[in-house]
C-alpha cells in the first residue's frame, strides 16, 4: 500500500493536499508525449503522478515517467508550479483533493514509450498543432509551457 492509500485509510474522503509532478517530453521533431488515461477513461494528459514520502519533485517526475511510459528522462527544466481552487478534484469514489502540480519540460530521454502501467491506454507523440483535448489542468500547463517558449498552437 502506497502513501496515498494509507492516508486515505485514515482520513476517508476528506479533502487533502497532494503534490505531483508532470513532464512535457519533447522529441527531436518538437512533438510532445501525451498519455491517454484510464481515469477519466480515454482522456489525454501530460505524463506524471503524485509524490511519495521522501521524494523530491524531480524524483517524482523521473519515477512516474519510468513507471508509466518506460522511459528514462534526463535534465528537467521547471515550467511552473500550479495550485489553487482550480486544482480541486473530486474522484468518482468520493475522494476529494487539491493538487499542487510541479510541471517540467525535457528533451532528454532514453527509451521508447510503452504502456507498462494500469493507468494508461496509450502513449503518443503529437505535433503541437494536433494536440487532442486535454484534461483541463493539463491544458493550462501546456499553454504556460508554450507561452514561455513563444510557441503558438495553430
């Protein structure tokens, strides 16, 4: 049982604050890696996940990308930290939480993305002009990344 499951067994569905990391991975053609998620079913998002006890935000990013996509990432560049009431989530099971998301970008990775986690349906690199509809909070992260890099979706 992981940290979050242990915590939930103590506090039930009460609102909690979690910290997570996501990584915008770009390939040599400037495409970004997205994950088609099982929860909510079929939605697309930026790969990442929640911090475990004792991890740094960077450790979380590296672990999640390896666990979820089977890739090892190199240097990370901080995009921004996202928090606040817009990051409130009520899960289908009734769990309530606010997520503080630390977003990174990298072009440095090894391996070929593959599904090796129960959370993903698919991984795919997308041209910036062809990004599918994203989970709302991830759209905000991608927009901030694009603004910082002076890149516009066409």
